């Protein structure tokens, strides 16, 4: 499902709001994310660091909110970082997104001003990925 301009604006606003609440005293690198689930519900999350450097990324936080609310399929992910440079999902988050993605899942990276920097399909971020269907269950 391709986003409308209004939906994208809403997702960017929610990602910015989440970013403003990031807890990142160690890296000083606040990140926010929003996820639109297959049914259209939107969830947001921010990075939360801990002193032992084992925190949760913004995308993982948003995925947790999505799962908590009963949705399991990601349509679109928006990620916002603290600078004008790309702040793409880390490797762990790419795998987390993959768990709930489809071939059409879009990942949109915006800069600190909310300007669209780059759009990806998940396969571009994580080619030849390993997912649930690879498990012989």
C-alpha cells in the first residue's frame, strides 16, 4: 500500500515526537520511528539506551508497540535521525523489520527536518534475508 502525502506527514510527525522522547544519554543520538501496519494503524517508538549499552532501537520499540496491539504485518517504516545524514535501520533492526515485512514493505528515511532522504524496499536493505519461512517448522 503506497502512502498518501497526508499519511506520510502523520508518520513523520509521530516519528519526530517519538524521537523527542528518546533516552540516549550515552550516544546522544536520538532516533524516532513510526510503523504503519497492514491495516493502517500507526505505532511509534524511540531508542532507549542503558548503561551496559544494551538498549532498544527506535524501530524495535515501534515493532513492540505494533505487536502489543495485535498487528503483525508492517506496511511502512519511517526512521528519523538527529542529523541531515541518512540514519538507516541498523542490522538488528533490519532483521526485526524483516520478521514482519512483506516484499512490498517500504522503509523511508527522513533527515532531522523531516525531509525525505531515501526510500527502500526491505529487500534493498537486507538482500537474500533469512526469515520465518527459512525455518523448517
